[in-house]
C-alpha cells in the first residue's frame, strides 16, 4: 500500500480537472460539494453548487436561510434530507464552534449529516489530515488491488479498508490529493459494472486482480433488497389559472416540500378527489397519463388527473405555474406533473 501512494498522487496531478470547489477548497466549500456529490453526478452538481454558494457564501448564511428557500436551492438534486442536515449542522457550527468547521474527522462526524466518508473527505482535503474517505469507488479499487474476497456491503470491510489506508496516509496537501486520486481512479479508470481500464491505470503494476486476470471477480458484494413499489394518484387541481399545492409533513420522505394533492393507490378521478378532500365544487375531471419516480429504496408508480374546480379550497395553497416554478420547492418526483402546468 505504501508504494501506491506516490504513484496515485503523481498520476492524479496530471489528470486533475478544474472544478468550482477545487478553486478555493475551504472547509465550507469542500463540505457543501461533498454533500452535493453524494449520489449525484459532477456535471449535475456544478450549477447547484455555484447557485448555492452565490446565495449562501458562509456557514452563518446557511444557518439562517429560511427552510423554503433552502429547499428551492436544492430542488432537483434529490435526497432532500441532505439539505436539511446541512442547515442543522451549520446551526451547530455557528452556536458551538464560532462559525468554523472543526478540523478533525472525529469532531466532523458529530455534526448532522456527516458520516465517515464526508468527515474523511473534509479532514483530508480541507485540513490536510491523514484521514481516508472510503466510499463505494474506493472500496472497489482497494478490493481489486488486493484481490480481496471480503464483502464490500459489510461495515466491517469498510472499517478494514479505512484502517489499511489510514496507515499509509500522508499529511498536508498530499492527504487531500490522495483522497481525490482514489475517487478519480474509481470514477474514471477502475470502473463499476464494466471492464476496468487497467492499461491506463497508474497502479496496474501493483494490482493483484490485474496480475491474476480476475478483475471481474472483484469487488464481492452481497445482493441489495428489491425496491418497494407504491402506486399513487396525483391531482392537478385547477381553479382559473392557479393550481393547488400542499406541504408534505415535516418528517419522512420529501419532508417539508411542496406537492400536488395525491393519495395512495391507483384510483378513479372521483375516488382521488374524495381521498384528497378536494372541496370547491368539481366542474371537470380528466386523466393526465402516468409517471414513475425511483427513490433509492422505493418506486412511485403514478397516475394523474386534472381536476377543475370553480372555487379555491381554503385548506390548500394556490399558485400559478410561474409562481410554482420560481417560489415553491416541488420535488423531482412530480416533474411529469409540473411539466403539464400551463
Ligand atoms: Fe482497477 Fe485495473 Fe487499476 Fe487494478 S489495474 S486498480 S483493476 S483499473
């Protein structure tokens, strides 16, 4: 493992791409970018990152941002609990740490939404600490290099890999470079679900899977649980040029975001109107087609209806299409229906 470190760092310095969060890798910038990059592609993150930092340039700004505005800035990135945890952690940093992120992985891990991986990334990249950041990419790379049959779905394997890496981690600028080098190798060379590009790999001379032509045997990973399927009926309730919205509960999936009235099951228009308690005299109901949204553990299979009412129901919030697009954080799960607004 010792011999891999200089090879990886030297290689990374030749392939490193300019990205907005690398221009000035302050602890705050590294933190925001690492949280946004979880489960999300780099190209998708860049515009969100720029907009977020332009509006919330400091930890104090993030701690004070109204929830609705935060959700609007995050709209489309998904996994909204990440945004809520960012704000909670920012409030702790302001109240307990003078507005500065703490500099060790142990202290970082105590903040909401910061797990082992993110703590390692911030500690090594922003503070030069000898702390690895082990995610699926790094697990795959290390299990191929060492031809390890340990199941990477197990927590114990992650801990072992973290400890093996920690033992050879450099300090200072090289700590961050090694973290980024391992991530880059996993994302661009030692690829998942396809043949790795071993001939362009800086550590192929040290890779046991490559030497034994067994790269397709690693990593070993036990199966995932199948996603649960939930049927839902979504209503675009319309009065004049305004549509009805309601706020989701403060806990659970998509907590605190705005949505169109909807109910469990594939219902007839009349049943859905009753279940969603739409009042205001229904003039017309027409079907709107179907949509599907995939969450990590769940799929929503949706059908929809447009429901014309002749008076606005005071228990719902009403807005026209432009207002919904600019002022209300409606999650991507409802993208199909948002696209039908006139
Ligand atoms: Fe991955 Fe191939 Fe490099 Fe080994 S040689 S680390 S399998 S890309």
